[in-house]
């Protein structure tokens, strides 16, 4: 079994860096739309069996309603939550896990298939984020092969961890996965890049920025 793991922060506290442009209620709407688009991505990616890990009860309930498996984040941070989930998935027989955040609305099932294909010849696959040297997708085969290090500068940290363990590591740039929506500038770029996007996130942002 090849697992997918969608890591989702509490929606009511997410996207704080958008506060210069959007109020609390608007940021909650944006985080919710991103999550709904991520669920749609999971549903379209049939080569992975999906889990959602979150400390948000509403997120857990929505994921279960969508037919995904869930795991609870105990609130000790994203990397702890992903590591705990990876260990659990390994115990359930997963041979690999592909970890995604919920704020990459341009991602497609084709992108995730590219990651899995690269994983056929790599133990670790790191997909870069734009700007902060972070990681917007991480493939690990098996799921516990290295500890996750998500955050600014995590691309180099993931590569170094793989090298230290003498693992095969690939850095896989994927244009649609480069952009996550953390800042008002990210919002502007997203709307400029995909003006005709039919995603819930794009429709909401077009309305909020009109």
C-alpha cells in the first residue's frame, strides 16, 4: 500500500500571515476552501490510500464524511504529527507515504503521480516550495525512513537527512506545487497564474478581492 497523508492545521487559526489583508472570518473561509480543494485532490488521486491528520475536530469529521481515514494531531507541532502518523502507517503496512499540506491549490493528481513515479527509484523525494526553501510535498519510502522537517529551509534539511542515512534522494521541482498560499503576495500570484481556475479557493479569492 502507498499512503497519502494530508496534514491540516486548525482552520480557525490558520493563515495568520494573511491578516494584513483579510480579517478573521475571511481567513477561516480561505483555509476551509483550501481544505475542500485538498479533499478533491485526494479523491482524484486513486493510486494512494489517503489519511488526514489534524487537531481540528471539524476537519476530522469532514474528512471522514469524504471517505478518508483520519489520525489525530496531538498538538505538539506539524513534524511530530507527521512522524507519528508515518509510524502508524508503517504499522498498517504502508510501503511509502506522500505527505502534503492543505494549501497548494494548484496541485493535480498528475503531479502526485510524478512524485510516486520518482519514488520508484528514490527513498526520499522532496518537492520544493517557492521562496523560503521549504517543502511542499515529501515522499518517504518506507514511511519512517527519515523524520520530517517541514518549515522554512526544510528542503536542505530533508536532503541532508537523506544523505546522512545514505538514502537515494531526489529533489523534484513541480511548478504547480511551488506556490502555497501564506501571504497576500501569494494570493496575488495565484490569481494571476490561474485566472480561470474552477477551484473553490480561486472562486472565493476572486470574490474577496473584487
